[in-house]
């Protein structure tokens, strides 16, 4: 998923997606250990998706903090 698509979603949905991706990553690691992992690139993609979501959430957190402090916000 692209960051542009993630910015449309609300925080609750994003946190839910992180939980889902972390569960998937756990399952992928388990498959790797047992030798049943068929798509070896999937763990990397899931980690990147998690990072992308966390970045969007952090941007929003910073934006809220700056608004509370009364500073001008210019987020990409």
C-alpha cells in the first residue's frame, strides 16, 4: 500500500492494519523456520508496510503536537 493511500485512513484503521501485519509477519517467520515459506520476499514487504504505516501515524502525531503548540504545520 502506498503512503498516499494510507493517509486517507483514520488512526484506528491504521493501528488495526499494523496488528494484522505483525500477525502475518509472525506467521511468515514461523513458516520460514519450518521450511514452508513459499514467497521469500513477502516478509520484507510486510516489514516495509508496517514501517510505512508507522511513519504516517508519527507524522500525524507530530502535526497534532505542533498544532497544540500553536506552530504552523507544513507536512508533505
